């Protein structure tokens, strides 16, 4: 019997599109050893998810075509199996955890029913037996109060709990191979760490093989034995994790290692994949060790732009037939902070800590329950709608999801010009078009793309369009709400560098909200750690990392992926 449970041989997958044929996977060949974890790494569009979907028999045909190749699972070619035969394999022998649990779970069934369905289908258990096994699985994956939560619907659970439910479904039949496709991308670093530890434990308990797909090499180092790096459909590097991190051969791999914000120092700008190779894949000479550290000026050198005084935002909990208020959720509970002109205040914490609610409250997108918001010397707490509309020229926000932030029926040019029209900027449509074209250049996009629609752009390009739209009214102050958390690490580096460049050019002031302490530390001058609606720690970004005072802050720091060895983090030097 082979030592590998899966052997992928010369796999070619292509998609027919209106613009022509796209080669998604080009001759991929790799093995997944029994009882081991293989990490599959690459940016969006690299082909990593497509190769796993081919393994599961989930490539839509058309437009997808598996042109040639073999995928041998325990010696049998999965590509030759009928759909009926593949149904017996999926969920039973090979299971998959998808990236977004909310879209993968059925909203009208309880989580217990959805886990039980898998057991009844593949293991022929009756309802009582399936319910008992589902209860045991929820306990195994660390869901609190499983006897109660088994009756919950997906919307009643947090993102981390929903991902645990997906894992419970995936391991229900004790599969021989588990495919985890970006299972932690949208999760807090603490929840991410818990999920990684859970997957590692379950793999050991069930002696499963695992294919772990991600864009973040640091995660791979925490969980995988071997790593495969894909770029534009090609496998460009493979080997043991430790070997790849210490001695990466391909410039693309070195770029992926380098563009993750380091914790040990704060560079002026993050290296990008384009620093290591050009678009054709040709290597460029780049020595990341020569990148200088950013000089962070003392906050005392700057004026205060915004003061938050004892801000509270409480949401009522209603119950009974008459909707009586029974209690309140204290989302923000007495926060006082200063934001300095031309500087960045980082807000960090887990989901539910109140950081996003605070950001929206200071912009008056939601009304504060108590407290004062003073902007540039003016108390804007009780401004009416007309006064706030005038203020919004000075205050903007960049949201987390670049896909949901743009109207799919409007060209990006119309989206960028819309704020100009609302605020009477630009004397004519022609003048506004010129301003929009200039903004596209500033965010490194082509002006002739103004007539395109959002679906024609990648996630990173869309986020840059959202930044251009925020800049359209020439604001002084921008809130970046998890604005890089959904992006590939390489694209994330580009957007973070762009935000710093724009800050230097326009003297912008930011509040940067994130759950990722490494990202916040890189971009922020001052850092506020939030927990339970309160600020539990406030200091400059270096001090928070070097000498955290609160146990909660220490927990956040410990949860940052440490897969890339400390001496290599942010120092992926060019191989001599």
C-alpha cells in the first residue's frame, strides 16, 4: 500500500469565460501522505482551491473542464467516478471545511439536524442515534453547552462556533482525508488559534490526512508537515515547512514570507511580492534586510483632532409579546480616547469587543447612548442630519468587505463620483471624472478602468476603489474598519503601504480597527486594546508588544501565528 492516501498526477483544469480560456491549474502533481498535513499556499487565483474542488468532484462542468490528469484516492481515480459514486466518497471518506461557515450552513435547520443528516446518510443511523452522535461531536469540537447549542440555528452562533459546527460535520464519519479550505480567514487570532489546535488534535485522534489551504504561510508553519506553494496555476515550490521557511528557493515564496507584518520591528513599508519578482515571474534582486524601520514620533508632537469622552452605546434586549426591554447589551461602555492629527490610532480586540460599534458611533452612523464626541474643537454629539452631512466631508469610513461596499450596478467611476455629487464638489461631470481619474492613479489603478463594474476587479483592487471613494471628498479623518482582514497577505501589504503613503501625502488621520495585532502594530502610532466594551490597555504600539500589561493583551499576542521562525519573520532575504 502506498504511503500516500492521495496522489494528484498532472492535473490540468481550465474554465471557459467570455474573455477566453483561463488555465486555473497547470499540470499539478503532488501527494498527501497518510496521517500527515500538507499545506497548500497561494494568493487568490493561484489554483489551490480549484485543485481541491477537483478532488471532491465539485468543479462545475461547464464552465470548468478537467482537461487531463489523475487524482488517485487509495489507488482509485476519483476523476473516473460517476456522480453517484462520488456522493458515497464525499463526507464519508473525504470531507471538506469551507471558508465561510455562514454560507455553508443551512439557515432554516438547527445545527444538530445538519450534523445528523450526514450521519443518517452515510452511516445509516436512525434519528436518535444520529442526535446522540451529533451531541458527542459538538462536545469534541469544543462547543459550550452542547445539549443546548444542538438546538441552535446558525445565526444564533458566533463565527468561531459556526466554524466548529462545520468541523463537527466534516469529521462526523471519521474521514480518511479532511480538506480545510481557508477555515480561519475571517476569524479573530484567538479563535483562529483554537481552530488550528482543534484540527491538529482531531487529526491525531482520528489519524486523518489533511490538506490545509490558505494564503498565509505563517499559518501553514503552525499546522502543516509539508508545504506546496502555487502561483497562477503552477506549483512553484514544495518541501518540509522548516526547510521552506529557512531556505525558500522561489522568489514568490520569499515574497509571501516577507509581506506579513513582522512583530520584532516596524519597517517603513512592507515588502511585496512585486519586490521579489515581476509579473512574468522573473526574479528581481531585493534585500529585505536593508528596509529601514519607521520612525514613530511622540504623540505630544501632534494636535488632538478628535476627543471621545465616556462614550457608551447600549443596545436593548427585548422580550415578550409587547417587546419589553429586559436588559441591555453594553457594546461600548465608557470609552475615552484622543485621536491625534496625522496619526493612526489602532483599535484591536476580538469580535464583540465593541471596536466596530465605537468606530460607527464616533461617525454618528449609530447614535451614542451617552458621552461626547468632539471633532476639531466642535462638539458634534447632538448635530442634526444637515450638520452631520456637512461633517461627512471631513470624516469617512472604509468598510471590511470590498465586495459588499460597492454597488454592483454602478461603474466604479460612478461610485467614486457619487460623494462628489452629494457634497457639490467639482463644477461639472467632466471635472469630477478628471478628479476620479486622478484618484484611481493615486491608488495604483488605471484611469480607463472607471467604466468597469466591481465584478471585473479582484478583492484587493476593489478595496483600493473603496479607498479612492473615501478620498473623493478630501477628508481629514478616515476609519478603516477591518479593511484588510479579508485580503491575501500580499494584497494586504499593498493596501497597508498605500494607506501609509496617503497619510504622508494628505496628512490623514486614521482609526484602524482590526483583530490582527501584527497588522495594527505595523500601521499604528498608538494602540488601544478593547475587551467587553472597554479599553483595557492604551500605549504606543511598540510598548504594547514589548511589555503588555493586561492578561487579555498577552492572550492576543500569543495567538498570533508563529509558524514563520522569529528570526525570519519579515526578513525573507534573497537567497544567495
